[in-house]
């Protein structure tokens, strides 16, 4: 499997032993860039590591509530004041992000120096 500049080799087996199925898998990153691996795992923020290898749970479009903004009749000075407030909030967010002791995951750039192997064995029953 290839994603960006990363090559993954995936092997797996499943065995049905009565009521005790076993699943064994191996993922080997042969050549990899950290951003490709993080994207494959759907890790975009540090909080994503908290869910482990479980897939993320996203909402659906129906849950997004939009609020229409009617600017008819609002004086231009008021609109410009609000625009200035929004720009100040964005500058504040940028300053917080720039002063954070740990960079955001999207800023992380690295090649994986050698093959990385993950082996998983699951049993139920």
C-alpha cells in the first residue's frame, strides 16, 4: 500500500477456532514520512493519540447548525469594527499556537529512519 512517499506492507490472518476466533496482523512501514503515517492513522491533533488505533468518530452534516447573518441595514462602520474584532481573535490564536511548547502535528516533518513494524494479535472468547 502506498500513501504519499510512504510504503506500507500489510499482512494478516484470521482463524476460526470454535468460539475463539483469532486475528493476527502485521503492518510494516518500509519507507515512510511521519505525515503520511499520521494521515493513515487519522491523527491530526495530539488528542487523537488518546483514542489509540480506534477510528475517529465524526458527526454528520445534519448536526451542524448554521446561523444566517443578515448585514442589511448594518452600518459599514459596525461591519468594519466586527471585522477588526475577528482579525484580532485570529491574531491571538496564532500567537498562542506560535508560543506553544509542543508544535502541532501538521508541522511535524520527519522520515522514519528504518522499517517500523506493528504486530497485533487479538483473541476473543
